[in-house]
C-alpha cells in the first residue's frame, strides 16, 4: 500500500509531455516539439573539458555534502558581481539541480498549518513540493493585461496569519514575465511587516531580452535579504540541465538545515558536475549572449506569429524561453466530434492530429492558455506554428 503522500502525487506534466513526444518520434512520427524546458544548445566545450579533466584527475569521490569550497566561492563571486549581494560560504548550499534546491528549502521551511502563496501562472512543481512538505499552496492569480505583476493590493488579499512564504519566479516559467521594481519593494515591505519568507527562484536570470536588467529582491534592502532565500543553478544559463547542479543562498541557519536534509537524502552533488559548474561560473561567459540573441530571434518570431492567429493574444516575454499564448477564444469550438473545452483537450488535439507538442496552461494554474518553449530550432518553430494555425482554422 502506497503512502498518502505518494498516492496523491502526480508526475510532472511537462516531463510527461516530453516522454509522449519522444515515444511518438520513436515510431517515426514527425513531431514539432515545444514542450522541453531546456536549452537546445550544447554545453560549452570548456565546461565539458573541465569535467573530463576532473575524471582524469580522479576527482570522483565524495565531496562535502554542501558542495566544494571553490564552487561555493565562485557562487559567492557571481552574486557579488551580478547582484551586488555578499554571502559567506555557510550561506551557500550546492544541490543536485535547481529543483533539488527548492525541495530542500520547502522541507526545511514548511510544515502542516503553513500557507505558501504561489502566483499563477506558476511552475508546475511548486504546489506539489509545497504539499509534500505538509503545507498548503495558496494560488494567487495574476493577469496577462497587467504583465502578470504581483502588486501590494493583490498580495494583501491573500495574506493570513498562516502565511509562511511567497514564491517569486522571475523571469518566469511559463510566462517569461518579470516584476517591476516598485512591486518587488512592496513585496519586501509586506514580508517584513507580516513576517513571512521570500523564496526567489532566479534560475532564468541571465536569459533576458529587450534591455531588461534583472534585480534580485534580496539586493534591494538588507531587511529583505535577511528573509529571502535565492534558488538558482547552472542548468538554463549554461545549457547544463543534465549535469544537475543547483545552488541556494540565504540565512546561514536555513542553509545549514537544508544541508542536513540533503545529507540524509542525496549527500553531495556529483563531484564531476561540481568541477564543470565551477568552470561555467568562472570561465568565459560569451556563450550566454550568443544563446540569448538566438532565443530573442525565436521569441520575436513566435510572439508575432501567435498574435497573427485570430483571437489569440500573447504576452511578449522579458526572459526565459517560453511563450504563454491565450487560446481562450477557441474554447467551446469543435474539431470533428471533439469539443475543445479545456487547454488539456486542445493539447491532446494538437499532438494527436497535428503532431505538435505543447503543454496545457491549466497545469500552470491558467486555463485556456498553452505553454510553448522556444528552446528548439527555427525549423521546428516554423513547422509547429503552421500546424497550430491549421488546427485553429479547422475548428468550428
């Protein structure tokens, strides 16, 4: 008999879509895939060479649970250089990916009776991970027409004496939205006034467009920093998703407790990957601007193409590599005998009949929307857009 915890948990929908897409491709079906949440670029050569060197140097044994000191120092330097934030080694934890960083943190911070505010649209794993810690996710809707901002007014409506934290993800998955400075300041002030934590997921920090400059909420005021835990990683910035290196920065007591959780679950992150991550953070950074320029080219094409579909609106992302178009106008229409009454049904139609893989917006807390990743080639993007247009045109 499974535990209640395991029985109530469903697999990640984004990973499920990717698995179905791969299965169809294995059957020889030409799929235009927009599901993947990882860069389609290769890990830069100098990073791969660092991993090979680590193997040849026999750096293949256990390391300290919280990560090797040289990597911690590189992370500290990254925060100082990029965010004007100063941390000590005991305020840094290296984990097995960004998701692992968040999981450790939620296990440390949350328990039964706690409420955690999650702005929607949200990354699919936040609510399940909050529930696994015994706490209650409180979904706070934001609106496309307001650039998906969390304002003081909206946040106040969701605060209760049980509020333990608010989750901020910017640039956002699935929307690519960011927070205006004045709203970050308001969130920080409310956190101090109402005594809750800020979980700031900034893993897409470097993937930004149109002259947007990322501001970490922890850098805005020392009192904000004292109650903010930043979760980050090398996966998105350096095309290192499979290397599984994430990191967290925050108050030493919380970081130590996260390390204790990690010591009883995974122990240290992979030694070889840590050396690769060290080189990623300290080595040549030119790769990032090249990747961002290509992502921007794809983004601009996708936004323009989606907006050209009758009835579809699409927020222009400021970061990350996703678009989140609004297909509410097609809800209630039919394709043959299939009624398109949810984003899930629309997703199934696109995959089954038009061989295009997207993720339904309902999984991100927003019905009527779809998430498309543009971390794929322009050839696939153009092919997929043509198929989506054809699908919408055939609806009655």
